[in-house]
């Protein structure tokens, strides 16, 4: 089959302007010695700029064949231990995390032309912390998670309605009910890269890398 090279689509895409707006500057020599405080500063800037869902991120994993997989989740917390997010251990991402033990996170705040990339080892948090995260979810979200059928084929929408209704009834009877498979994950970063776009296309990149221990090394990168 010949490659689809539709000039109409190609030219349309190339004609879309990018970064044609005022963007912040990034003085890498003024960056802090560790990346967490800089990440929180950029996240606060995104909130102040009213970026929609500023705490959303792309979680990238690999499946059992080595093929990449990705989906958007919400950041639950970030502290000295790492970046935290949650999911069902029986879901595709849960199985992939259990198999590989590593993942990547990508944050992108388009209005500011900023991206943060995070890579590192992933481990489950304690059962108590996972339970607390589960109970902090909405009732409907908990009921859906209790079904344990994420990403399975949905043949009959009415079956889902019946199952969800039964799951809601379980929670109503036991408000403290927790799905033991619900897991709070902690990604301990060994690489964090901050990327600031520029209208000139000479973008600014700063990478923090572990030195093999607890110390962070800072390196600027070619754009």
C-alpha cells in the first residue's frame, strides 16, 4: 500500500502556528539544586495561568512484548519519596508496572510552553496509603473500581449499569469498603527534565540526573 502523503493535511498541519504567544523565560543557572521544588514552582505557575487540569500527566509503560503504552492520569502527590499516582493492580497499567518496575511521566502545560519529563523506578505504597487514596475517591469512582473490569470489552451497556448499581449498593452497606487491588504507586525519579519552549525554536532544556546516590547533577541540553 502506498504511503498516505496527503498534501492538504500535511500543509494544514505545517500551517498551524506553535509558540506564537508570550512565553516565560527559563534561566537554568538560577535553577535550584534539586528538581522537586522547581517542579512545584512550574506546577503552581500552571495553576495560576489557569491551565486546564494542570496536574494531569501521561504515564508511559511497556507491555509484556516491550511495546510502549500510555495514558493520562492525575498526579496525587509529590514529595521526597517521588511522584504518586493510583490505579488498579489488575488493570493493564498495573500489570505492566508490576512486570517492569519502571515508568515515565510527562507533564505538558501548553499555555506556558513547558514540559517536564520524569523517569524512574515504581513501587506500590503501603496498603494503608492505598486504602486512604481509594476512600478519597468519589462514590461512583470507587464503585467502578470495585468491579475490577477496567479495559475489558464492554459487550452490553446494560450489564455495566447492573454491575455498577450492585457495586454502589455494596458501598452504601459498607462505606469503608476498600478494593485491596487499588494501589497508590510511587515513582522515585532518577531523571527529571525541564523543557521551556521559545518562539525562536531555540528551546531551553535542563536535565537533573542522579549521581548514583542521593545527589542530583544538573546538565543543560541541546534543544
